[in-house]
């Protein structure tokens, strides 16, 4: 892969060369920094890529999936990717929601439309491709549900056995997905963080390829494709509305944060576009956490109080003072993370883009689920609606201008957690099978005020 130069540690800053396989030999798995154990970031030769990849070539490519971004992915062969249509999810101009919030340019990126109904398909596809290219026999991950379902689906499509570790509290629909895709599922009597540590130990013990978020650097590379799509889709929106062509960068992007890998992936994607000269700036990234699982919000508050908040680079992977683990609890299981494994990159993403972190309550998350469904027909699981809950909170605080171009990333479908959807949406009204029964129910519910009346 001539377009990949190597890796840089996000903790100590050291650079490591990319070592391609020798003839007849496959490369080994690459995870964390050999020097300090910190998370790695893939480094690209942007000059090389720019000579072979252009906006014009992109526009001529009819493939809307993540395959269209192959020149910016650490993959040697497109055939290594699972044969699924991942990415190319819709970006909606949510006018009704925008009117309620006083925003003229509010957009929703609905990643619940991916094959396994979550954003995590992007990361799992690239992880499966990497596993295929090193000849791995088994792939594994720890997950609260979505990452595991994404991996199980991508692995099944590629004929690669998968082993998934989930906390025993994972929602049943997500576990059902894992089992239907044929994964070997271990429900750990413990937290997500304990399942994560067990998965690391198991992959070391049995030689399985590890996809763990915040451990495998390629997960960030898959997730960055969402940033590419947002910029391109906003450019296409500009063509339709004003005739202006090209990549358009939003002013603010709101997204739920658990391990921190999605927001760091968005940051990487927008940085890639900037490095290629396809854009001139980065959007502000707004990380939203649940109040009961907000270690990065607390870390952010500590960072902003220090005289030199930019001292995030080179702290070292062992520095636990900045991000302090918490005992996590929230209805949003996908972001119920007490020890964020990509936390340092998430903090850098927010700091370097001039963004911020914010925490929202479970009640605000449930309300966001209702608002997204009833005003935009986007059915989101709790974590998928958390970014929108954060937007509402910042709007109420006067921290979002009415004319800003705002994108909310909806990371998962409400079908992933039906019990939470029932909690947010309520119960149906039960009636007898007669017009009289309907009339009584309408009267009792005072639905006549909503103009549900007879047309006769």
C-alpha cells in the first residue's frame, strides 16, 4: 500500500513505519504503539493520493458505499471488504426540526440505514478487510451490541468466523443479531469494560484478530468515511439549492460519544479532506455523552480549566490523571462506557476543532428519540438520539447560531433497542372493535382537539 506511510502514536507522538509483507509472507496484526502502548493513527502520503484521486474522479464514481473512498483507506484490495453496501447513508435536511430549534440548516445523517442498522458497520468492514489481508482465521471484539452486530454481519458476509464478548445487560435485539449472523457469543457477567479486557486477553491467548474499538487503529479509518460523505452530500445539496458545487464542510457536527472512536473518526476524515486540499477548514465537533457515563465531559471540564489545554499530545498512554474512569449507567447502552479507550483522540478532536463536550440526561435522550421520530421520521435508538439531545441543550443555552450549518449524526436504528423505543413512544390505546369504542377512546383522550374527526 504505497499510500500508507505508517502510524503515529496519539499518546507519545512517536512515528512507526508501515511494514508491508515480504513476498510470500503476510503482515502481522498492528494494534497499539510499540513504545508506550498508546493508540495509533494511520499516516497517509497525501501527495501520492492527490495525484491519483480527485473530486472529479469521485464524482464520476457511481458507487455510493465506502468503496468509493478506497484511496483513503488502509486496504490493499477492494475485494477484501465485505460484499455489503455499507455507507452512502442519507443526509436529510430536517426543516421541521430546524424550525422548532430556530435553525435554518439542520441536517441528520441517518446511519441506522447501514446493513446491520448502525454506524459501526463502517469500522467493522475495514477491520474485516484488514483481517482478511493478514490471513486471520478468526476475528473478535467486545461490544455493548452494535459493534458486535456489525462485526458479526461483516464477518458472516466474508466467511470469517467471529467471537463476540458482550456485557450480560446488552439489549436482546442486539444479541439476537449476533446469534443470527452465526457469531460465537459470550455474555460476560460484568460491564462492557470488563468484556473489553477479556476480549484483549482472549485474542492474545488464541491468536484471534482483534477489532476492539480504541485498540485497533483501523476502526477509526472506517468511521472517518462518514465525514467524507457528509462533506460530499452537503456539496451536492449546494448544487441543488444554489448551484455551488464541491465539498461543503458543516459548521458544527454533533455525535454521541462512548469510547470516543466515532468522534475521533469524524475528526480524521475532515482532516484528510483538509490535507488533500479539498476543504479549507474543520467543523466544530461536539461530543455528547449521557450524564451517567460522562468521563470525557468531566475530562474536558478539567482540560478547559488548565492554563495550557493543548498539552494533550505526548501525555503518554499511562497518564490516567486526565480521563478518570467512572461507573457507567445510562439507557443509551451503546455509549455506556466508563473507561473510554479512544478518549485521548476524542479530546484532541474536540479541542483542535474548537468544539466542546456536553452531557445530557436519560430523559433528554428519550425526548430526543421522540422528536427525531415525530418531526423527521428518523427512528433512533437511545445512543443514536443522544447527539440531537446535545444539540437541543446547546441551542437552549444560545450556543448555536440560527444560520449555522449543523449536522447531527444518528448512529443507530431504534429497532436495535425496542424496549427503549417503547419507553420513549408510549403504549397504544386499546379499544373494543366498534365505532362506539373508538368514539369513547377519542373523547377520553381529547384527540378531537387534534382534528381527528369524522369526515361524514
